[in-house]
C-alpha cells in the first residue's frame, strides 16, 4: 500500500454513538482518521455535558487508536448561532439551533479549519444523510433509516462543499449501529441521543433561556380580543401548544385551548377548536437556499417538511423573487411556526429550504 494515496479524514466527534461508529467505518475503509471534539460552550456560560462527552470521546478514540484534538469554537458559536437564536426568540419566533449550528459551525468553521488548516481531504460527521455523486455533481439525499434521516437539518449545506463531506453511517439503521457499538464494547453504545443547544433538553430549556433574556409576562386572548388568562412569557409557548396554558373551560363545549399565534406586543392568541385557524393552506418562506446550484424560476411540484419528524406533504412552490417563495399545500398543514424552516424534497433528493415568514389560514 502506498501511504501517499491514503486519504485523510477529520471526523467531528461528539461523544455519542453515531460519530463513534462513523470513525470505526472510516478506519475499516482505509482512511487516515483524526477526531476533533468541538467545544461550543464556555464553561462559565453554561453547565452542559462537556466533560462527560469529552471523556466518552477520549475512550472511543483510545480504543480505535485515533488521535483526538479538542478545538474551542465557543466564541464562534456565540457570535454566529446563539446571538441570532436569542434575537429570534425575543421576537416571538422559533428558530432551530441544530440547523444554525450545522450551517455556521460544523460545515463552515469546522469544515474550513479541517480542510484549510489541517489539510484534510474530507470531513466526516455522524449524521444520518447520504451524499450521491451523479455526473460529477454531488447531491444531498435522505439516509437509509427514514426514522433517523437528518437531511432536514442539513438542507442548507453549500452544494460545492458536498464533495468534501462524508456521512459514513448513512447506510445503517440506528438499531444496527447500536448493535455494532455494543459488539465493539464502546462505552457509549446505549447513550441517549442529543439535540439542541448544548444538548440541554426540553426540561431545562425555560431556566436556561431565562438566564439570557428578560422574560415579560403578558395576556392570553381569544381571536375576539377577550382576555382569558396571563402567560409567563411569550417565548415559553409554541404554535399548537395545548398543555400548560392553565385556562379553565370557559367555553360551553369544554374543548381544550390551543395557541394559534404569538404577536410581538406580548400577546398570545388561543382558540378552542384544534383545526380551525391552526390549519394552513400555504406559507411564504424567505432566505431560500437551493443546494442544487439553481434558482427556481418557474413553479415546482415537490414535497416539503416543516418539522424534522413530519411526513412529506406534496406542494407547489411558486417563486416570488430570488429569496422568497410562496408554497401551496395539497393538504392543510397544522401548527406552522414563524421562524422555523421549510425543507424541499423531490424523490429522495433534498433540494434546499428556507425560513417560514408567515402563513395563511
């Protein structure tokens, strides 16, 4: 074997089982593998799982005889992801930190560091998605495990970077991956999956966000401007939410109440019919990114998702200009939330996506 022909891959390791098995597969494929653990939070800002995740990463790399480097991207994360996240929450929107982190940190800062500074041939992560080469063009596709497919979170990757990115676990299902990890006796074979800001989890989110933003209580009203209760802070509520509103049954039919809108003057609007005004027939999206190196110039029939676990919904996308589109659904979609991402698909190809600006009922 000619050593000069061995390709070098920098793997982003998180301490989880997915990135660990990604390293194992790359070694089996004959790559020279170096692992990097990205520290995205300053310890003084928040107590997260940094120490445990780094420990697990060290154990995995030791087992596979792989060099592990620790890189601190906490300043970059704060400036490029978290400041925007706070701004959107303060405005009553619901941003997605996983998508922002992928775009700005993992596949921008980390990508550039690995390719330019460390002279790596590729970077790799433990994402469930698939990159396919067709006639020298690289496309982003769904993974083979539909229950774990993460193309939704990766939809705005720059298409020109795809040729330098590897997703080694794309052909595996989660159960198969955990089985391999268990057979290898990895310390993290049954470790719980993690998402979101520093993996804080839903239970701790309110306390966490409260330490960064001034949360102002306000009123919960009906569409007819009837005040029926107060709320703890607009950022704590999501469109379609039913539980935690603490609204007694003031309506005759005793239907539960649902959040249908959050507006910037600190009001939350509710209704007591689930499908009325929660269902939307279309939406307008902004900051559209197409990872197929094309700008949409005419209507396109395809599929969309507005949430990670949502089923595909057929639609027609009509361009307004280079950055805005209006999307009409074949079937109404419930609980569309401003600030979230809508992602476009055709067959198994992920075409791109944009940010939801507003919806119509």
